[in-house]
C-alpha cells in the first residue's frame, strides 16, 4: 500500500505516558477575552485564559493559562496555575505553579510543585491518609547517659 507516493508503511508508537495536569484536554475553555462572574461547576476539565470571579468546583482538572486571572474559591482534583489566582485552593491530588504562575491565598493539597519563578503567598495544608503525626525521639546527649562509677 502506498501512502501518497511514499512506499514506507506507517509506524505506530506504543509509548504510553501518564497524563499530567498540562496534557488533560479541557471540556470547557474560557477564552482570554471572556470575563465571568459567578459559580462554575463541572464534572470534567476546565481551562481558564480569561477572567473569573466567584467559586469554581471541578471534579477533574483546572488549568489557569498565562492570561488567566482568577479571584475565586477553587476545588478540583488537580490545579495548574500559569496565570494568577487569588483565593483558597483545594486540590485533592496536586497543585502545580509554573514559572509565570502566581497564587495568593491558602491551599489544601495532596502535593505541591512550584517551578522556579512561580509565586505562592499563603498557608498550605497537605492532606494525607496518615492520622497520627510521626513522632521522632530527640537525639540523646552525653548528659542523658547514666554516669559510670569508677571504684
């Protein structure tokens, strides 16, 4: 079978990689020239390149592009910020802040990745399955050792 004059057979790549927050295809996209005020809820993925004020609740992933400006309370599985976000962020899996990303507000996340140049101002809480904190013993000092008697 010839492919447009080329006698080479098409090749298929079997490489499979785990999709990251960046590669998840958004079902909903808010363009750079769009301003939205209100509540957004979605069972899928959302990309914001415009301006959003209010509340955002996404069962999938949220991507805030470089031109995105968000002032909202955010709940999502994964959040990637390349633009600017002001408000609380709850990400059940991961929050990623790219070199152009800026986050002002408190976050509750499973994992956090801030690339050099990215900005985060606020308090963070990492969610975990561990109920009790790991207790470590303090190192013993020489005064803690029992004195040996020389008789």
